[in-house]
């Protein structure tokens, strides 16, 4: 070992350190003194290491020794540092030693102070203050260093020390509580900034609770500083409870209790309206909302905010935004609005009145979203009454905004046919609160409400409302006239059903309505006359037909007016045409000569022309148009049976057109319902199928029984039959009645004027149907192929596609008969290919289909050889060899096929 390591420590090292420091030279270049500084540093390290060994001994005597040992190394390091140039690592090392030495000394003196005798307790308060100051300082230092364990240990030493805490003065308690509060706030701040600790805001609760327990004994003091500190602790504690409620739900109740205690003390203060205190009230609202508190508690919290707030743009915005988040509680939102309106009139100099429009607009919008219309109107009336009692009128701009909302919501109810509700919204606009615009708006509101009552049949109520309008306005008189007309219509209905009714009474009403141009009233009177005529029996049927003609003509005239709604008049028109048909049929059955051919002719032509016009102008009315065509067809059939009528060819064409249009309309209507995801209706499709069958039969009878149709008429008839066949297949696909489809296809094939496009359309319908049986699809494809070959009318491209589908179906069955049938089709395809293979041919056989034919023929030939069907294999290989002439590199392919065929033939014939 070196001489330095063999040296022994001085028995009193601190004395040696002090002596050396007094006698060291000023010059720093003396090597002897530098060596001594190095020795001192080495001895200091040795002493420090010895103290580390001694500090873990449980005996208190050793703790004193440990502290005493740590002091000399600190002095040694300090004195040794004087001989060298200071640099950061050395200073850091010395500072850490000094801190640890100071802590050890402080702990030593705390123990000594606690054990010191003071018989008369003359130093009890000072001792308590010094010890608590030590613990709190150690607590703060440990918290700043991130040593939470030591900090909490020191917190327990401070807060659970019943010996020294009662001896602290008020000032000492405030200081200590402030330190605990500062640590709690710092924990909350870290939690809200995302620096989450293990328990987050829950850790801060304990510190703030301890702060409150320390300051609580000072509750009865009148010191303003104590009150401010207490309020700050309660506010921070409530916030900590609120943020930690996710970990402990009971903390919400504790937060509410803390805030309530704080708010009670704040409300009794002079400055209870300050923004800081308003934040406390808003915090209580947030706590109550998270706790899902009852209606009463939330309303009381909002009232406290409103009672203590200064009305301004910001405060009103805060209230309205918060109210929007609880819009599901209609009664609570309404009560908050009403309280805001009432409190606005109690502010100084009425400064809050400028914000009434925002509150009222918000309430109007809120009421419009209420499903209970009666409650909404009650709440809106209550709000308007608050302003009305105070005799307050909104300015013009605010009034216009409110009236716009009221009319908007009224129009919404009107278009939804909730007419009484719409009338209530319009009448709300006549409140005296909107008096600044009453000379313009009141009459408009009243007229709108009157029209609502007219729509729902409350004519007396409508009359009472319109009488409140100014008599000088022309629009008012127009509404009054409209009400009178509706009342006249109602009077006509009541007169017809009276016991002593006479049709002569209606004649005068008819003349009056006609002279005054009141079409609606005239229509009502004519319908009443028609009803009376029908009640009199068959003898009056001729008169009923005349009335029906008048009614139909009037309805058509009303439909042609600008703005007329076809959906209103179409059912009326159908009803009267049906009445006319019934009357004509009844007269024909009785062989009554009163039925006039002119009336029947007018009726069928009008029904036919109206239906044709409806095809172009009526949207989504396929069923109604079909009904009109059916009525026209039946009337035309009756007209054709009249003795004085010549059934000319033109009439037969109209009969075919009406019959076909009626059936087609049913199909189109059913398609539209299916496309709108309406559930399948088998009964409806069955009805459509029956109508298609009857239409076919009608057209066939016309073709068979008439020799005067001419070429154009006959061609049209066959075209109708072809389209109806496609419709029949479509309906059969919907109904899953697959057996009838081959019959339809077979009948088409037997027809002389069958169009190839009809079979293609049928194949398209069956191809799309996923559950179509293969046999049915095959029959359709085969019919197309045969028809195309017979007529040479199908394009080569379509021919190749359909043939490929047919062969695929036949080969998939794997039966010998189907395989023979398939080779026949392939040979037909080879024949077509030989006629259409050149590049210049516009009907050139598609190249991809040529390759498919070649591959299919070759592969099927090999399968036939494996199955020892040599004749079939020969035909397939011959077809494949022929097809090679029409594909690229056909020579080499043909040679390969011949070689393969010869090899396999030799192999299987041995």
C-alpha cells in the first residue's frame, strides 16, 4: 500500500482542518499545501463512507455519531476546494455533501430539541414552531425532488403531531396550510396538463384535506387572510374531488358539499358577484350534471348563477350554451329561461333588457323541439306574459327575428297537416310584446291562423279569427270569402242529408256557384245532385250520367289550372269515372234506351285521353293511370255493343291500346314498389299475372275476329303480345311459377310474327334471376338459338354468347345424350364460323369464342376417349381440327390435336 493509504486519521479531525485552514499560505502554487489538500479530501471521503455505514444502525446514539462524522468531511471538502480552481463537478459534489450534512445536522437537533427539558414550558411554542418548520421544509424539498415517499412521511409527521400542532400560532398555521395547499395545487396542475401520476387527482385530495384540517380551527377568526385562505382551500378541494370522481364516485358528493359550504360563505360577503365566485357556481353546475342530480338541484344552481351575474354578451352566451347541453330536460331549460327573463327587469338601469331578444329567441327555438305541443305553447305563453306584464315591447329588429321563427315553425306544422298546432304558432305572433311591428304582422298572423282552421274544418273558429283583422285589407276579405265558400260547401252536404231535402234546392245553389265562378262550391253542389240522383234508383241513371259528365269536365278544368295538385283531383276523377261506368252498365243491363251512344262515346274518349295525358304529366301514378285505361276499355266495349255503332278498325286499335296500357301500368307500378324496398306482395303480382293473361286474350280475340285491322294494326297487336309475354315471364319469376315459362316460350315459337328481341328479353330476365332452374333457362336459350338460326336475324356476337351458355349447361350434366346434343350445337357453330371468319366481315365471329370452342371440343374429345366413346370423340376432335383453321397458329394446333388423337386412339383400341 502507498504511504497515503497507510496514514491514520486524526482523533479530532475537525480541529486539524481548522488549524490547517488558518495556517495555509495565500499562494496557490505551493506543492506542499496542495498535497495536504489532497490528503484532507481523502480523509473526508473516508469519514463520509463511515457515516453511511453507521446511519442504518437503529440505536439513536449511533445517529448522533453519524451526524458528527458527516460534519468534518464537509469542512474538509470546503477547505480542500480552496486549494484548487473551482469547476462545476467539484462544486456540485460539495453542494450535495453540504445538503446531506445539513439534513443530518437538522435531524440531530430535532431529536435533541424534542428531548430537551423545559419544566416550565417556557419554550413550548417556539419549539413546536421550529420542529414543524423543519418537517414542512423537508416535506417541500422531498416533493420538489420527486420523492413522494419522504414527502408523505413528513406530511404525516406534520399533520398527525398532536403534541406540537395545537401550539402553533395563526400565522404559523396559515403558512403551513399554504405549503400543503401549494403541493396539492401542483399535483392538480400536473394532472390537468397530462403529467398523470399513479392516482392522478386523487393524490392531491389528501394534501388539500390536510391543509383544510390545519386551517379549520381558525374558522371563527375575523382575519381576512384566514378567510381568503380557507376559501382557496375549499375551492381547490372541490376541484380535486371533481377531477378524481372517476376513481371514486363518492367524491362528487364531497365536491358538492365543499362548494356549497364555500358558496354559502361567499354569498354572505360583500363582493359576492365577482367573476371568481361565479366560477364556483359554474363548478357546482358541472358537478351536479355529472352526478345526474335531480331537476330541483340543477335549477337552484342555475338560479344562483343568474341572481349573481352581470348581464352581458358573455354571460348570456355562457347561460345559453350550458342550457343547450341539457336540452333533453325541457322543464329545466324553460325554467332557466323564464328566470333569466324575470331577473333582467331587476337589474340597475334596466341594462339587461337589451339581451331579452336572445333569451326569447332561444326559448322559442327550444319550445319548437318539444314533442308535447300543449306544453310548448304553455311555456311560450308564460315567457311572453313575463314581458307583457312589464309592458315591454321588443325593438323592430328583434320582433322581426322572433316573428320569423314563429312563422317558420307554424309553416312546418302546416305542411305536416297539423293545422291546429300551426294556428297556435301563428297566433303567438299577435302578442303585445311584438307591438312594434303589430301594424304589419298581426293581420298576417291572424290570416295564417284562419287558413289553418279552414284546413281542419273549423270554419266558425276561422271566422272568429279573421274578424280580428283590420277591415281595410283586401287579403282579409279574400280569406273571409274562402271561409264562406267552405261554409257553403259544408251547408250543401248538410242540406243533402236533411230529411226534407229536395233537388230543386240544389239547382239554385248550382246557378249561384256557376255565376260567381266558385268552382269548388259548384263541384260540391254537382256531387250532391249526383248522390241524390243515384239514391232515386235506375230511373235516374241517365240524369246521373249527365251530371257525371259535368263533374268530370269541371274536375279536368280545375286540374289544368296553374298550381293545381294532381294528387288531390286524381282520386276524385277516378271515382266519378267509376260512377259513370256503373251507371252505363246498369242502363245496358236493363236494356234501357235512355243510354245515349253520344254520352258513352264522350266518356270513353275522355277517359282514354286523360290517361294518355297522365302518362306524360302524372308522376308515380301508374296504378291510377291503369285504372283510367281499364275504365276506358270497359266503356269502349259497351260502346261497341251499342246497336247503332259500327265497330271500325280504329276503335279496335283503341281497345287494344287501352287494354295493353292498363296491364303495362300495373307492371310498372309493381316494379316501382319493388325498387322502393316495399315487401313482396304475392297477391298483387298474382293480380298482375291475371290482368296480363286477360289482356293477351283480348288482343288475340281482336286479331282473330277483325279483318279490318290492316297491316299496321296487326303488327301492333303482335308487338303487344310479345311485350306481354316478357311481362308474363317477369311476373312468373317474381311468383316462382317456373313451369309456365316454357309454355310462354313455346307459344312464342309457334307464332308467325315472333320477334327475336322478345326471346332475348326473356333470356335476360331469366339470366338475372339467381334461383331460376337450369331447365327453364336452357329452354329459353335454346329457343333463342333456334330462332336465330331459322331467321338468320341474331347478331353473330349474341349467337356465340348464347351458344356458349347452352353448351356449358349441356356439358355440365355429363350425360351421353346431352353430350351428343352439345356436339351438334358446336358443329352448328363451326358452320356459322366458316361463313363469318374474315376480318372484313362486320359480323365476324368473336376470337375469344373461337378459342373457347377449340378448347371445349379438344377437352371433351379427350373425355370421350377416356370413356371409350370413340364415335363421339371422333366428332369432337374433327370439330376441334376444323376450328384450328380460324385461330392464330392453327396449323401447329391442328397437328398437335391430330397427333394426340392418334396416340390416344391407338392406346384405347389395343
